[in-house]
């Protein structure tokens, strides 16, 4: 698991931009959740083997709020 700070939610929740410049594509089922996340939110990113496309679990640190995503 790695921790990274969110700096922007783009394209109506389709893309998350992290402080280090990397981007995540958000699973369409989770876009409404991602749209509510604010810049400077600390995210916990971990690998999951359940889905071949959206193989990352992105969780707001310290909460149970999470989405599925993949590296862009």
C-alpha cells in the first residue's frame, strides 16, 4: 500500500490526479463517489486481483470510503 495526496478530480470523476503527477482512471461505478473527494485528501492505494481492469483499491485514509481504479 502507498499513500498519496489527491490534487484534482477531473472529467466529472473519471480521473484522479495525484500530487506526484500520476493519474488514476476511476471505475465508472465509483465516479459519483470520486467527484466528492477534495484536493489535499490523503489516499491509500493498494493492488487488488479481483478485477483485471480496475485493479487498484483507492481509499480515503482513515475512513471506509473507497473506489476501484487503474493507473492511467
